[in-house]
């Protein structure tokens, strides 16, 4: 399964304050700021890379969980699949996208 164009457009709009680009990977799309990936799109899902405290907060949201590229795949340990409530609110989504992009930029490894 690939990503939904609507989700791609949503991420790109929310991250317009950052230098972002995207490229296909696995069965979806990775979104990068500079050389560091901060988001992964797969079907309807958007996974955002978050630091430990933000990841804990995000995982406490109803419906959030660690992102997987396939249902039976190992979870992407730093990526949280954003719940529908966040995806349906531009302000909430932009807040989490900014947290994700800022975290990715602060890491030493992409």
C-alpha cells in the first residue's frame, strides 16, 4: 500500500515552515527536513518521529500507537501513528508536525 495524496498534501502544508522534501520508501513515503526523516506516510496513516517525552504524550492520545509499515511488521520505534482526531484538526496536526520536524533536526543521526 502506498500513501494517500491527501495525507502528503496535509504534511507538506503543515511543514511549510521547514525545508521539506519527500521520497518513496518501503510501501509509503518518507518526508524529510534537510537529510532527516520526520514523517512517514502509509495509506491513510501518518507517523511522526518524536522525542521520548513528546512520544509519550502523543501515545497517550486516544487511537495513537507506534507506526508500522505493515500490520504484522515491527513498529517504527520513534514514530507515532497520529490518530484521526489529530489528522482532522489542522492546528493539532501542525503542532505535532512542528514537534516532529524540530526533533528530527536536533538529532545527530537521520
